[in-house]
C-alpha cells in the first residue's frame, strides 16, 4: 500500500503512514464511492439550502457565447451562498480521504450545484469524454508509469448526492486507471459507450442519497446517456486541489490580483492570460 502525502514544514513528502483504504482506492483506480457515509438529516438540510439557492438566484452565465449550455442546471460558488454547503466542503468524511493524496493544506478550488431536470437533453461539454484539465503528468502514449512511484494526484472531484443517481439518470462514468495514462481521452471519443483503456471499460458511478462519489481529475470521465425513466440528477460538486493550484470559485475577470492601472495596460489576449485573466473553462465555467 502506498504511503500518504504530507506537508513537512514547507514541502510535500511521503510519510511512513500508509494511505487509508478509501484514499488508496482513489489513487490506484482513479475513483471510489463512499456508501452511506453522510447522515440523511445532514443531506436534507443541504438539499433544502441548495433548492433555495436555485429559487433565489438566476443562472450565472459565465460564457454567454455558449448559448447551448443549460445554464439553469448550475449554481456556482455554492459555499458563498449556503452555510450547509460550506460545512460540507469542510467535512472530515471527505477531507480524511483527499488530504492524504493532496496534502493537509489542500483547498477547495470549485463548488457547484447541479440540478439536471428529468428527461432533458444534456448538451454541456461534460457529456463528452474529457478530463478536468491536465493531464498533470503528460507523457507519450505507450510509456508505462513506474509502479514504484505512487501516481500523483493534483485535484479531486467530489459528488455529494442530494437525490438518488441510478443508471437511468446518466451518472458520471469513469474509465478505471485511465488517470495513469498521461493522456486525455482519444480524439473523437465523443459520447462513445465503447471507450476503454488497456482493457478496462466504463464504470458508472451509480449512487444514493448519503453516498459520496469521488474521482481524480485526470481520469477519463463523462456524464453517461440517460435512459427511459430518467429521474434527473441533483448533487453538490466539490473540487479540491493542492495548495499551489488556484481557486476557481469565481472567474478570474471577477477575482484577480491586478490593480486598475495594470488592467488598463492590457493590450492583447496573451497579455490577459499571462497576467492571470483566463477565460472560464474547467472548474470555473
């Protein structure tokens, strides 16, 4: 079993303490589902607050040119809008799994509520095979990872279920171990149901209220196709990253480190990006 990652004074190092089983599973195969780990009352409180957020706030349209995206399905920066969501982000049930992989000083980088209506077409890019940024350790295809080195994890997605997510609802599907490939999904993979990596086929993260599904940012994943009887999806998504990965709760155009004078000196798109003004994409839009 691999050893846990810990912050020794300033730098990350491996400790002599082995990984907890749930952390080891997440690192090894790229995903896990914690079954029945949250109290139903706790989840009911979170659900009620998230429903209030959807009712009270209009969709936060972060890429107006992408009119086909169902913006009403999302509410961003949830921890700023719900005390229960903030408590969930800080839950030891979750942190005890991700901290040994990311370090004790890891932090939330995005927090979004998803409420996909039943039976609706889903045109968001998450319906295609993708990874959440990265690969963080890219390398040419066909070069295997040295198994003596625990595969590094830089960011983890967490889904807290506010409603059951059966196969009919189109749960997230993952390709086990694909995070170790050093590759994004192959071009043209699209919504293929036949995608695999080294003989491993898609695993749907079917889950129930009180369950918490997790996957590594580099694992190949997508929302699977819905089926007859689709009840919709309702969950809170939390992304955690290493301390040196920037937070994406809000777009960089809204939250940045630049003075007004520096902003006025921007002359090109590359000026914008090198100064930290990036278009919303993974995590923030």
